[in-house]
C-alpha cells in the first residue's frame, strides 16, 4: 500500500497522555490516535494480527493458561495471579490458592448465643471476643437478577469474597436491599445461615465447610453465635471456592507464594496484541516490529534525484514485490530523505528499501534491516529473492 493513500500522520514527540513507551510509539507512528482509536494503518495492523496471532505470540514473553494468554505490563487492563515456580496463571478474581482450615481437629462444641453490642464488622467482632478473624464467618447477601432469589454467601472472616467466583456459581447478582435481607430472616451485620429462610439460596466457601467452631451472626442485631459448624447447624446448596486470591497466597498446585501481576489480556482483542508487540519491540527511534507480526514486511522509499527518476524505479520495485506476495508500505511522498528515514524507523517495518540516485547509477538499491545499524547495497536484479532471504 502507498503511504499517501493511508494518510499516515506521524509525530516527532510523544503525546502528553502517553501511558507507556510502546503506546507512545504507536501514536507517534500513526497506528493509533491520542484517544486510543486505531487509524487506517492501525486497522491494517490489527487485521494482519487476526490471521498471524500465533506467529506474533512467539515474539512475546507471555504467561497464561489453556484459555487465556497474558502479557505482563504495569498499565495492563487485568490483574492476574501467577506462580513463578509452576507457572500457574489465572485472573486474580478467579484464581485458586491453598487454604488452611481453622480448628479442623477440634471437637464440635455446643453452639452458644452471646451478646456482641456494636459488633457489626468482622474486625470489631474479633476484637470484642478476643479471637482471630480466622475463627469467624462473614455473610454477604445478594439478589439474583434472573429470578429475584435471595442469595446468602458465607466465607471465613479473614477472607474476601470474589464476586466473579460467586457469579460463576449462581449467575448475575446485585446487593440485596434491607427489606430483602429482613424478609429472608437475616440482619445486616449480624447475619448467618443458621435459621435462615428456607427460600434463600445458601452458598458457602469450601473453607467454611472444612473449619470448625466459627463465630457467626445470630440474625439479631447485637448478637452472635459461637461455635457454629457447617453440617450440624446449617447446610448449603452450594459449597465452592468463593474467596478472592491476593499476592502472597500460596499456589494451590505447588505451595509457592503467588504474585499479583498487571497484564494485557491478549485473547481479548488484537489491539492488545498490537500494544504488547509495541511494548516488547521498540528502541529509542520507534517500533521494531518482527516479521511476520508487522503489517508490512518492507518499507520502500525513494530519495528524489537530480538526474534520474528514482520514483519510477521505486514504483517498478513496488510492483515486483507485490506480485511476489511481499507486503510493502511504499512511501511515495516527495519529502526529504531525513523525514522519510525518521518515519520508517517510527513505523517499524522489518526491512527498509531505499531507492536513491547514487546507488541506482550502479544498478543497486540500499537495504537496511530495522534492527541493524548498517546499510548495505543489493543489485536490482534478483532484489525480490534477496528480500525474501532476509525476511526468512
């Protein structure tokens, strides 16, 4: 394709809203606008990556699982849990981690109702009773959108609920209203599954069912129940992993501490794949996109001459390369050589071919790989084969 047909607009300086170096170069090279919208050149790059994603991924250092691939990046759009030892990787809100049951060897103690004035949080309750948070059970209450059913979720007091895990079990939910909580026989801040309305759908974290003698709400403001036990005092329709993972939790597979990593989800959109390539492949002059991830293999340009029509010869080479199936971005502008060289470096095609008067007089053109510091001359005859061998 021709440069002027794409209306490529390059920038000499990084945009003031640049988030990363790679993103800044995508804007400077004319792949994206400042508001992250793909230009015509960007659309071509994205369409190219749709059919070459597997080859492009080979040029990135990624983490992932059988369903998703991630590129670690501080400004990434998702948080993932990653084990550097066994390579377990999952979105943080869905990640599994090793859990230690509380009091699993204790005998089941009698349930006891105790006054707990102004103890409507786990922290205040633990402080009041002088117990660790691990000995408490917390309640979170929702209403399912599909049928309006009251959803009661319970997990240990030292854990945080992953709404993504809950939704995977019961479907989309919203927070329950005070009226709905009271209608289910619960009390906000003092709720438990003990004595709850049979119409409620009770879902408990698997650590709750494995722990013993936990303090839970008495469904009455100012009161809690000591020594509640799953199976004896209440049951649930669903027992599952509901807890949110965090950095430092132990990997469920190997026991190594998990890391929380910001990343781009590469299976979400080819635009993220383009962003990852830009982050991994650039230098101080611009993008250095590898073949075959680059939308064009060759950046072809001519330097206007005084005695020879360099553009006509460049047009001839352009046609030869297109016929040979080599993708070309032909800079057909009547611009100074320095401007074209700068734009070629910004756009980052793997190979630059320069048609200049001095070399043409000797039957040659200038070749320069994007990552090479040196130029070299190649004869016009056999130029297609020469370019093919370089791209391999």
